[in-house]
């Protein structure tokens, strides 16, 4: 009998534990609205919610909130004031995180909160700072019609009238359901503003230490989706290899046999200074389906299959006769292409393949380019949504004369977001005017917020986005380096429908084009999102200035703990590197510092030095890369470099541990949910429940 009672109790406890374990909060952070878009700038303060400057509500939405508040019919003024504050958090620039979704890992479903996260300090006994308790004490006995609190309690439409005490017995229960504290992974509303926990160490690292592990020159490196130490490397000419990277502190070098080619596209790719293989992306389920994608350029004069619609056409207001082509080039002779390929193996073991089937499976995208520059070309799969992000420059020529980057009917100067899992019919391609074999995600901006945008567009106002990355710890943070024109290089945090200003702005500065045959965009017509980091050209070299920016990664390895959490990026010339850190965390506000860098004395391959300097000579910094352990690499014209322990360059880092430098491997990349260390601990705890339950 006792065993049965204990079994019943454990069963209930286990069910409750499972329920809360698999309802996890997903954090988006930085200024972002509940519709995943950046806040808008207000010309006048909101009438009801009183937000000024930046807000997630326009005047119409503000009026709707006022109407909703009036319908609650709250008689107590003190309670009414508090409820109004809570209701108006929908307009807060950080509302996305305040109304963070609850994710069920069993069903992979998400559900938005009805009430924002109310700051609660019950765990820390800081009652004087507890806004959640204040809400309870002020409103617990007040009848509220159409209450947002009852909606949160019942997970359904609000009942006609209720009190907080109808749903919760105490402030403890109330705040357990609706409260939260500001920590390094979340934010909360304290009654006046969003509350951040500022625990950031702003002291920059002494420097960045690198080792040279390879002599080859590569443009892209992608970790093998099987979670191993293998990587794929591609050069600009069209060759792709499978290689292995050595473990930290092993003294090893890049294990790559250049005679064993994974895929050879040199007969198709047109490669020169501006053209070639621009990017690789492996499907989230590559280990099961073997699918991968290559972004490259081709010459329609040389390759018969290289032919797509010209990006300069009447639909975008571009007159080909005004393109000012040089050297007798044909209109849109060079093309930007994304093609799908597959690993050469049995269907059950694509991750074991050492080569690819040379013929393309499907042409995803083909577009003729107006000029020979600024076509970017990187491709990435979103770690949370599984869609393919395709970076495209403004097409070239000084000052974007045809205003492609701001033209909502052009994909030039944009980031596109494509669904490559659902292949459209020929009629769908024609009806939607698509550039190839892909579908449009249902939540792209044109479907939800801005019908004027082409359906492919995720973000606009970019000049030449050169190297973008998702933060492996906070995948909602999508960083892109954008190459400047005359004065400024920038790093942007990309959000849905975001407009990053080019050619109205170059970084934070107004830009005045000298030639505008394609017309202009009004400054007041855009909601410009300014860079979070960047640098002036003169800060690199007073005589020569900057070449252009190369976007990097948020460093998440434990090898250099003083660099952990900082976004690392560089100038193309290879003479300057920066590290930026978010302060406060989750705020989207960054402090960036130019750092010295050195080559380790025990580097496996000796580094040259820049003439007249102690800096290692890397040549041109093409790209950064990240492996499955979170280690960061620099792909340069003079070789492959890896960031290593700072002490190997005599840089001091108090938290460095020589015996525990490697980061835990992230495991196989797939479309399924990835467990963090905290989830693994919870699963171990859960296992103990199951063992005990079975023993009864």
C-alpha cells in the first residue's frame, strides 16, 4: 500500500517535472518586437502608452491597447495604473523577450505569453525590488473584466470578470507563474522599464593569439554536420575538400590532401578577383539526406547552363542603357547561382561520404548581375528555422546608382530567406516571379508585414554583406559585416524586415550619392537600423585606410575564456582585428575594442610578420570560420589560422586553464532540438525518477 502511494506520488511529481522541463523559454533578446521585427522610430509620442523615440507600436496599435484597457473596467486607480503599464509592454522595444514563447520539446510547438515576464525576486529575497509581488498586492482582490491575467492562467480566452485570487492562492503561486528575474539569459519588466542584469566584464582581452595550421588559401570553411573534427573547405576557383582540424594544443596541422577533391566545379565556376565559389551550406539533416548547397558565379558566355533573369529590368526601374558598362561587357553576363548537390554514398550513410556526385541535383537560384562587384554570395541555414539565408550585395558601381538596396522589388542589396525543402511547381515559379526552385517561408516579411517587398526578402539596405554568422549560444543573434564605401565599415544585427540604411546611410553617417539614374528613397520613409559595431577607415591605416570589413563570429570556445562571448571581426587587409561585447547582456548595445594579435611561438607552421611590425602576416583575410567545438579560424590568403590560448603569445588571462581548454563538442547538427548542458543535467535527474519509480 505504501509503495503504491509512493508510486502515485512519484508519478504525479514526474508528470509535473516533465511538464515544466519541456516547456522551455526561448530567448531572442536585443531590441526586437513580438513580430520579430525591429522597433520603429516614432515622430510623436504614443497617446496612450506614452512611448517616445523607439517603440514596437504605431498609433493604431496604441489605440487598440487603449480600447483593450477600457474594456477591463478597473475601478481601483492604483491597480489600473499597474495594469496599464503591463499592457503597454507590448510597445516596449524589448517586447519579444518580455513575451518570450514557451517551447514544448515533445511537440516542437511554441506559444506566446499573455503577460510579460514580471520582475520577481522571491528567490533572492529582494522583496523591495519585486514588481511581481507589487502587482499581486495591488490587484489581487480587484475584479477585472476581460482580464489578461485570467487568459494567462487558463490558456484560453479571458472570462468576463475575475480576480487574481480566482486563479492563484498567493503571491508565491502568482509570481511562479508570471514572474522571472533578470539574469544573463533573460530580462523582465520592473514596472518602469526592462531590467537587465549587467554582469559584463568590460576589460578587453590583452590580445588575440593565433597559430598557423595550414598554408592553403580558402574562402569558406564549414564544420561537418556529424559533429566530428572534420570540415569542408572551398577555394574561389571551385574546388571543395574534406579535411580534419587538429585538437587544441596538439601541435598538429590541418589534415588535408588536396588531391582528394570532394567536389570539383571549376568547369562551371567563373573565378577572378570578384567571382568564384562564394559559400557552402549543409542541410540541417545532411547526415541523413546528404544534401548540400553551393553559391557561386558563372559566365553565360562560357557556360550554356549559366543563364538567369537579369537583375536590371523594368520591374525595378533599371534602364540597361544607363548601366555604364565597361570594356564592352554584355548586360548581366555574370550570374549569381545557388545549386544543390548530394553526397556520393548510400542513402543511409551520407555522413561517411568522401566525395559528392558531380552533377547538380537542382538549380535553386540564378540571377544576372548588373556589374562585376558587390554580389556577396554567402549562404547559411538558420539554426532555429532551417531556412536558407542568401546574402546579396547591391550589384556594384559607386554609390548604388540605381538604388537597388532600397528598392523593394529588387533582391540586390538584400538578405533573402528561402525554403529549399518545398520545391515549387513551374506554375508557382512563374506566378510568383521566383528566381529558381525554392519556396517562400510563410512568415517572411512580405507575408506578414510589408506586402511591397519581394517575397524572398528578409532584410534590406545592405551594400555588400561580407560574412555573416549566427551566435551558436543565442541563435537569434544574426550578425553581418557590411562593406562600406568611403568612410565606414559596419557590423549589423539582422532582424526580420530590417532596413540597414544603404544608400541613405553609410554606417551611422548620411551618404550623398553623386549619380542617381535610378531615383532616390526618402530619408523619412525608412526605419533605419544602425550598426552595433564598426570602424572608420582611418582607424586602420592613416595612409591607406581600410580595405573592407570581414564579419566574424561570437567566440564561444573555452580555449580563451577572456574572449568568450565577444564578437571577433577583422579588416580585409589583415592588419586589424576587433572584439565587441554586449553591455548589458541581451540589450543589443555593444562596446568594441581594437585588439593586438600575435602568432604563438610554438605554432605548428611558422608565421611571417608584416614588414615593420610584430603582427603576423596573414595577407588578405577572406573569412572567419567556426568548427564543431566552437573554435574560431581565420581563412586568409597566406594560410589557415586558429585562435588559441592567450598564454601561448604571452597574453595574460586570469581565467585561462591549460588543462581544460577545449569546449565540449556540440554533437551532430540536425533539425531536432539540441540539448544544452542544463537540459542534460535535468535529464539525468529525470532518469533517477524513472529508476526509482520502476523500483517501486
